[in-house]
């Protein structure tokens, strides 16, 4: 269990003038029933608003010529002559890590924009010239005319292809982006209203007026009422390899952000300040294994008072591991709520943290939910292919880096008698490991830190073996990297996601037993009931879940736990003293 209820401390020290009620309830409260009738009405009236829909001039579904590319094509290539079969959209095919080419002739009667929906990303060529998308991920068509349109889909998923392509005029696009901006701003106001712990009459009045008179002027006046109360995405702790506690928080305003901390909840005597909206605080807690407390505030917004411990390594400890939260927010909330009831010392997310990596709002929601656990314990977050979605011009996942503060997409750490290596094949197309990452990995498995560990974990999003997706068997590029070193590097566990289920397989490599785990059930939609005929995994369970390891010296226990708290699978491994 978490050390002690924060509400208990607030009651104990309510007489202290420095203590304030948290400004906003946890993000997970948005998934609970609303009891207040006035708030029910506000939520209902907002849901009745029509989210802007892009009304395309024409949708380009038919008469495409399709052909598969080959593995020699990388991120940037000249346009190819597409010679193949005629298909209609949506088109999807099981060809992981393969470029897919589509072409047809289109007559554009006026300037506008093309919108391409593809798994995982799309590139556009007009008359064989590469066209880059704009900041809204729309491809501009600057002049009317007849064009040879070629779309190259970069499929890093299992099944992928060109789902949809549509054209809108410049006027339509400008109107749509304006109305969508208003809607998103209103959505933020509604979130503040539904999460705010104490609402004033004028705030409720302003929101109700905005909903009954939805226009930019009413929206702006309502936003002004909430200006002193910025939303806090977080706080959350990102794992590192030193004695620092690395606390991050993002806000929707530019006010300075303050962190107060101390040894008692009513003695937050240490203070740090950083400029918003992206902030990071490093604090060194003087005494290991001692509980401290901290609070974040920006303008009139305050977080709860949060307990935190700098855990010194001990012979017995637990940690959680999961993958593919992938914007399945309601299910992810359930899983994180389970974790908050444990005594885990850290957590690991093994990729596809969000479903659309280029959408900042997806990352804000992810960290707002994760904060329920990550505000007290560190998390190590590994990118997956969907965390790169939208970055197929340069495969540089900007929001992953800005929210985590990581400077690399692969890294390592140790805790007590365990050593962890995280890898990422998604920074290239097709997926793979460049020379720099490969050499780094080989050096790590030869390091004293790795060799002296009792338990050794390799984590990466794509699995080397998987049965849960029909006709998918795992990724060969991962097998090529890891197969030659399982025995020499004494790897105990390879943990992945990508397949949205739970899978387990134990294989022997000489004298080394390796357990392969897929923990892809943190939130995204589950795989179909049908599975591949091979490889034959020891266990395949298609339920949402998290994984938990308990390490006790030479013994390790693992449980796969459903979102409802049921143990789906469990095993124990012991090593000789």
C-alpha cells in the first residue's frame, strides 16, 4: 500500500495556513459518475456540442494502384513507379516493417490540403516530388491541376496500409482548424470545471453561459475566469541512475511553477521554481529509505501533498511492467488504480504509451493518469511504434522527449541485484538497430554492472516471439540481435508489448533459460481471438492486464493481473546461491 493517505495528513494539519486543498481532483475522476446535478448538466450540454468535422470536397477511395515495397527502402527514398493491383480504400495488409506504395491520378480544381490516414505513417509525392506536411499534419496542394499522386505508407505495425485520403479546399481547411481550436479550448474549460475541487458561482455561471452561447467571445470570457488555475499534467517522476528524484510537470499556462518539499507534510521548507509550461525539478533527498513530502503549485493551482521515498536497494522489492496503454484511457485508469494499491518501488512502460505520438493532448492525458502512481515512484518509459506516429518526416518523437526529459530512446539502469537494458528499433524505417545502438547494447552486456547482477532484463516494444496476432510471429530484426547473446549475456527476461495480450514463453539457450513476456494489455484494444499457429507460446491470454515482479534475492515471482484485479498467470524462478 502507499505509505499513508494524503487526506489523513491534510486533516492532521488543517490548521496550518500553508496547507490548501488540491485545486483539481485526479484525472481519473473524469471516469466516475457525477453526482452534482449542475455539473451533470454542464457535461451533458458540452457533449451535445458538435465536434468540428472536416467536410472534404471529395474522398479519394477508389482506383488506387498498390504495390508492396521492399526492405531496402529506408526513411527517405525517391518516388517509385507504382505497378501493381488496383484496390479501393480502406486497404490493410499484414506486412509489418514494410513500405506500401499507392498511386493514382487526381485533378484538383483549386488549392487545398490532402489528409492521409495510414498505419503507421504516410509520405506524399506529387508528380514524383516529395511534399512535406504542415504543422497540422495536412499536405498542401498549392495550385490547381492534374497530378500523379503517390502515397508511401510506412508500416511499422503488424497489419497496415492506406486507410483514407481526402481533399479539402483552403477555405474549408481554415474554417475547420478555427472551429476545432475553439472546441479544444472549450474542452479544456470543461475539464477544469469537472475536476476543480471547489467551484465558485461565477465559474459555473460563466461555463453555463458559454455552452448556451457558444462563440469565441463567450469562450474567451470563460477562459479568463479560469486563468489563475492552470491544469497540471503530473507531477510524475522519471527514473534515472542516480540519487536524484526527477519530478516533471507540464501546465497549460506560462506561470512559474513551484515545488515545495520537506520531511513532514506541514514542513515543506525547501522551494524550487522553474518557468512553465514545461518544468523539471531534481531534488536530492538527504536520507535514503525515509519518507519525504512535496507539493507543486502554479499561480492558484496546487497539487496534493505527495509522499515520496528515495529507495535504497534492498534484497526484496517489487515493480510493475506493462505496455500498450495506447490511449485506452478508461482501461488504463483501472490498471494504474491497481498499481497505486501496491508497494512497488518503480514501474516500466514498454511502448505504445499513446496511440498518436504527434498529438500533445494524448501525452498530457497519459501523464495525467500515470501521475496517480508516478507522483510517488519513478517510471522508466520506453517508446513504441505508435509513440512515433506522425513523425515520419524525421522519426524524431518530439513529445516523447519533451514529456519524459529523456535524451535517448534507449537506456539502461540497475536496481539492487537487477540490471535492465531498454532498446528501441523504431527510430529507423524499417525498424532496426543502427550501429550506435547495437554497439551500445554489446558494451552494456559486457559491463560489470550487467555481469554482476543476479537478474537481467531486456525490454523493448516489439517482441522476438508472439502468437497472439494472426499470422504474426514476432519481429525477426529483434531475434537477429538477441538470439546470439542469450547464453553469453545470461539474459533472464525479454519483456515486450506490441501484441495486445499477455503471452509467456520459456526457451533454453545452452545452459541459459530465457523467459519471454508480452504485457501488451494496459489499455489498447485487444487482439482478435484467433492466434497464429506458431510460435507455440506457453500461455496466451487476451485480457487487459499489468505485470508485477517481486524480487527476493535469488528468487523472483511474477504475476499477470487483470484490470479487475484477478491473477491471470503466475510463476516463480529460483537461482542457486
